[in-house]
């Protein structure tokens, strides 16, 4: 394997790992606080204290559900990296690990999709409209491919 190929493969692995880590953290980054859901998108306006608490509870539940999956993804990422950096590449083993990673991503996606369904019930119609315009999937930390409409939940996605 050429040195250039190793550099390209290592870069691809690093990029996949970083995007996995960001994705696995889920929306909201550092918490709810007085800013609503912080991190990947601007704070939801006019949240009541009760809404903030409900959202914090929903987020904590989602984070707890996703935590073991994040751990599995980290371990799997290490295994994939080891396969890619081996002297002899094992195409079938790499493909199997990538398929396994896809399955973990799907499980994490389902957790956060459920979070947003529950979030919908907490917000007022005006807050929902604001979130649809400014929230996840609109280019924040996740580059437009995050959650909400950009996460396969809007009319522009199948």
C-alpha cells in the first residue's frame, strides 16, 4: 500500500470518526439552560421554566439511551481504523464493520428522531415554526445534515 493511500485512508477514518463523535453527542450540545437547546442551533425563544425542564428531561433521556451506542461506535471506530491501517486490507472485514457502524448510526438517529417528536409536543406553535426556520438541519454545527428537517423529518426528504 502506498504512503499516499495510507494518508488518504487515515484522513477519511479521522473525518468519519469526528463526524460520528459529533453526531453521537446529539443535538443541543452543552445543555438546555436559559438558552433552550444549545449547541448546533440557536436557542429556542420564549421558553418557559417548565418547557426548559421538560426539554432537559427529554435530552437527558435521549443522551442516556445513546450513551452505550456512542461507546460501541468508539470501539468500532478503533476496530475499523486497525483494519484500514493493516499491511494487508481485508475488504470483507472492513465492509462488515462499516455495515455494523451504519446500524449503530441508525439506532442513534432513531433516538434523536424520537427526541424531536417529543420536543414538538413541548413547544408552542410559534416555537415550532421558529425551530423549523432556525433549528437543526438548517446549517448549524451539523452543516445542514443534522436533525429535524435535515434529518429526514421534513417535506424535502424522503
